[in-house]
């Protein structure tokens, strides 16, 4: 019929009853006898009409995107998000809708009681966004249950390069489309980067180099999973995603960075400088193309972290500090600072997120010290330390957590560094983070030195028990771990006993204390020089270069102004020469920073003191270190130092230095396994300070009671002066 009504058809011919009530009874909500006409309509003289009921609405398929809400009881509430094509809710569903909103509000209230605060992770594959404030969390609830304008894809775009946090709109005529990523690295050099990749053979060689030289010290990628993807991508470079392409270029950069000039030229037929510049530029373009600044992809963040590690030797320290801050912000947006076990993530995803977060934190802390800044991120996170397992123990589909190994695994070096990070964080809980960041507990004067020594011994015992006791020095990674692990307590002791601690209290360190510090600093340089001069450690020098022992060097050079002659003095200059030569001879702005200038100036003063004392005693000087001419040239370029005649480089001093080269080479190439036990027994296991007063008094003509305080205020003022002069020429 035209009005949408039709004549009823009896449901049961024998009784003449309809299956459903008439429209009048249904509207009045009274019982209908389902006859034609029904008794109610006959009584009210109303037309009795029957209409077919509306068919039930079809339900949409289950959605593919999931929201996880962190509750205070560590349970995970799974909330599905509707597809953007879902129909609006009917009026009959308002009650259900309000109930859902009420439950969501109760969830928000319970979250405020959580130690880690409220938070919601929106996750899809390798992409995620962590919403950590009430504005976005409430807005996401409204999107989930009420608005239904867009699904979670409006917050979590399909790719990092797509537009996020925006609703599409018509573009105004003449309006420019801004590329936020260009603010960081500039616009991508070319929209198609496939032509900048090396050939498949070189891709595989770079991948193998990365696995051998870089991956053992970083461990932020899963080798079995990534290797197959790289092999597939190398055969079809045009089809890979922008996220994965950024990761590949970062791997190229890190691999080339870890090789020597000769190795690069021999394997790839081009200079190392050329290939580094080529792949660093391509990596920057790939990161821009992948939408780095707005990415939600863990792969893009992995690429960015590897890129930062690969340019530490070339980038300005302040630039690196800014870049590491961006990495931390991206990690927080992805939710890496919250442990995946509390967010309902898989075991594999949880473990990979832990590895990436802790590597970012360690790199950020190291860069912060180099740039003169303070990192204070640990209290914001609850991400656990990664498991002590190999990559082969992890699988994407695994359902149970793999058992941790009791011995050394592929993670041994990273876990040893993370142990130090956790230790510093625990020590800083008793007081707010101050001037020296998380090192202030050790470097400050608020804790008695005896208490600091006890804390350091506890850390030393823990590192020995967990890591070095299980290491085999014939394995390069294990030797690297042992050397760094043994150096850490020494550096901490220097911070704990530093002259600044005494000066803050208006006291002067005793000669015995200074002798112990001098011996400690020499041991730090000895350990470092084992890494610099051992052949099978060459592949890890890219990392050693970024861990320059500034504090021990500064203290030694200060002391050498007074300990101007003697066996320990000759040993100290030998170690200084090896330590500084590689650092100062590398290209890039690092070797021209104010810290480098200040240390060079201090070294020249110490060398001048040695030459002057030898002339006074009519003695021959030790062979002039190779680094002295570099120091002179560097300081003269900045008009910071004019060495006296006695310290200028002469032909005779060059000849004398050349004659000493074979002996030095023999020392540098000596096997470290005969040196390490001596250092361990003679330094780390020494409980009583060695009193060398008599030795230095007789050899240097010093009164044993004479003090030689270093004016640290003057040093700080000089450093600021160097920095101002360097700022004027754009070096720092």
C-alpha cells in the first residue's frame, strides 16, 4: 500500500491470530488480542492496523584496533574502537551509551590512584600512541562511544607520514602545506630514495658489519626478524615502506661509522668520508619522509636512535642533546616509558620496547654530560630492565616469557650499562636531582665519603657478580664489557673523592688522598687504552670515541703541574698521548669544542712545568708526546695560549719522539690479558691508599706536606671564557 500499511495475514488460519500487536496497542503499550480487528480498537472505534516490525540492524564485524587502559590494579581493560563507517547509534541505545561513559569515568577515577598515573595505549602492529592526560583520554572516550566521527585511525594514522590529530578539510586557495619534518633536517632531498641505496651485495655487507660492530652494543633490533625483512627489501627497493627505509639508511650510517678509512675503501671502493656524507644525508631525508616528528612507529624511532649514535662524532654536542630530547619525546608518545606487561602487549613487543627505551635513556644521559646539560627522566618511567636472553630466545608469536640465562648473553654489555643507570637512579631518590644530575649524589658533598665508598663497593660487587664473573676475555664483546665494568667504579670513586668535594667544605685533600686519586685516574686511562690499542677491539672504537675520560684526564693534567718528573709522570704522559691522539685527530666540531680547548691549554701548562723542572735540574725531558704539537696548534688558532720557547716543537724533539716510536708500538700492541689481572689486583682490590709521598718528594723536589690545590673556580671561569670565544666562531 502507498502508506506503508498492508492487510494482515493470519499467523494461524484455524485461530485467525496475528503474530504481533496492532499499531494502536503497541503505541498505547496495552495487551492486544491480535484479532482483526482487535477488541481494543473495536471498543475505542479506532482503525485496527497491523504493520511488519522493523528488521534488526546488522552488527559490524569486530574492529581491528584496540585501546588498552592502564588500571591501578595492573589489570588491562580491553576496549574496542569502532570502524569509521559504523552507523550512528539508535535512540534506543542511549541508555547503553551512558552506561559505557559512566564506566569509563569510573575507570578514569581509579587511574588517578595508580603510582604511574593514568594512561591509555592505542596500539596497532609496530605503531602506538600513549595518551597520558585527561584531555586526550576523555576525548578518546568521546570518540569511542559518542561522536563516532572517526575511529582510532584519526589518532593513530596508517603511516607515520600521513596526517594525524586532524580531521580532513578543504584546502584554501593559495595555502601552503607545511612539512613539519623539514624543520629538523630540511625537506627530503628527493621523494624517491631507492636510487640512493647501495647495491644488494653491499647492502648485505653493511648489514653484516652492523651486526658485528654496532648491534652488540645497542641491541634495539631483533636480528632474526629484521634480517629476513632486509633480504626481501634489498630485492625490491621501490616497494618498502618509508619507515623501514629510514631504518635501512640508519643501519648503513652506523655500519660505515664503525669501519676505518682503509676498510671502507677496500670493501666499497669509496672513501669513508664520502659514504658517510652520502648515507647521513639520505638517512635524514628518509626520516623526514617517514614523518619523524609525528611518528607513532617503533621502527622509525629505532632508525632515529641508530642515526643519533652514528653521528656522535660529527654533530655538535648541543645539537645531539636536542636530537636525543626529540627521541625521548617520541618514546614517551609511543609509550615506551610504561612497561608493556602493564599495557597488555605481547611478550615479544614488551621486550623490544624495553630494549629501545633503555638504550635511549643511556644515550641521552651520555650526551647530556658531553653537552653540559642534565638528564632527569628516570622518575617518569616504570619500564623494566630487558631480559638477559639472546635474540634466538625471542619469537613474535611466543606466549610465555623465556627463562633468563644465568651466564653472559648477547645482552651482557647493554645490561651492565643499564645496571649503572638503575644504580644512579636509586641513589638520587633520596634528594632532588640537582646541578650534576643523577651523579650529584656521588659528586656532591651532602653524603660522607665513607658512605659513598660503601655504595660504590656495593655496585662493584653487583657488577662483578652479575656480569664480569661470567665473561670470557677471549670474546671481544666480553672483554669490552669487562673493561667498561672495571672502569665504572674507578670513575665513581673519582667523583666521590674529587677535590671539589673538599673545597665545598672549605677543606684541602690530603696528599694521600691525591695520590690515591692520581693512581685511580691512571688506571682509568690504562683500561681505556687497552680498548684503543687491542686489535679485536677496533670494531667497537666508534663507541669508545664517545666515552672520552674527561674527568680523569683533567685531574691527571692538574697533578702533572706539580708531579712534573718521575716514573709515574712518564707513564701518565704516555697514557695521555694514546688517549688524546685519536680524539683530537678526528675531524668534526667535537675536536674544537671549548672542552677540548680547555683541556689542551691545561695539558700545555703541565708539559711546560715538566720541561721547566727538567731544565732546572739539568735533566733530559721525556720524549715529547705526539699530541703536544696538536695542542699547541689548536690553542694558538684560538689565541688562548702562547707556549714558552722550551715547549715549542723542535727538530731534535721530533727525532727523539720518532726514536721512541718502536718502543711505544710494542707497548700498545701488547696483549691485554697480561695487563688486566695486574690492574685488577693492584687497583680495584686495593683497600689502603698507596702513600707515594716520599717518591714524589724525592723525584720532584716537593715537600711531602706541601699541598697543591687546584683552583676549580679558576678552571670553570677559564672554561666559560673558552666557550664564549668558541661561540663567536660557531664551534660549540
